[in-house]
C-alpha cells in the first residue's frame, strides 16, 4: 500500500507499535480495575494480536485521517499531533478503556 511507504520510520513506530501498546496498557489497566485481576498471558496475547491487526488496517479504512495525522503532521512532535488531532487520540483512549471492561 502506498500510504505505508510515505511514512518515515518515526511515524511507523508511533502508528504501529506505540499506539497499539498504549491501547493494550489502557485495556489491561481498566480490566484490572474492573475485575481486580490481571489478564492471563494467553488472553493478553490474543488481544494484542487483535489490536495490532486493527491498527494495521486503520490506514486502509480511514486513509484521509491517517494521512492527516502521520503524513501531513509527520514532522511534528507527538504533543503537536495530539493537539491537532484530539479526536483520534481520545478515540484510542476510550477504545482501550472500554475494551478493558469487556475482556
């Protein structure tokens, strides 16, 4: 896909490694707060595969928003990206927190 080739290595790491890890961390913490126990290893691996898969497909389905965040503001710092695209990062935060309550 052409959109993956337009990303620099910093944005690839941010989009496909750090953001899924952020979602997993929020999911595990909200699950711990809600259920009082940590997720077991196999459940966490299964959820991690799902989160990384969804994050990999994100640019396919929402190409304009993804290119705005990671290509248009590609040289900006993470703080500036968060300020300019609050809805995306709020969505990721809520996704992690809400998903933690259901697993």
